[in-house]
């Protein structure tokens, strides 16, 4: 029997075209991350989770032109 994942941990699945997709819920909104490998997607998700915990994560809609140019 499969075990339930912890809240906020997210999920990673393989898509029909061979790429991987990771999904996590941040502030009630679902965020998706895509990559060629499962490891790549997990690394991106871990990076975003870390930013959320430190308070430096901005949802894609929160970007201003100034912030976007700095990135």
C-alpha cells in the first residue's frame, strides 16, 4: 500500500512525452515545474520550497519589471 505524502511536499509524475512534472501548492495556488529528469524537477521544487520558507519566493504574477530585469 502506498504511503501518503506530507502536506506541502508536492508530487512528481512522468508525462506522456517523456518529461517530468512536479507540482506543489504555494499560498493556495498550484505551481508546476517541468524538466527532462526527475532529479532536475526535484531540485527545482526543493529550491522553491526553500525560497518559500525564507520569504523570498515571488509568484510569477508578483514580478515587477525591475525585479524581472534583475533576474
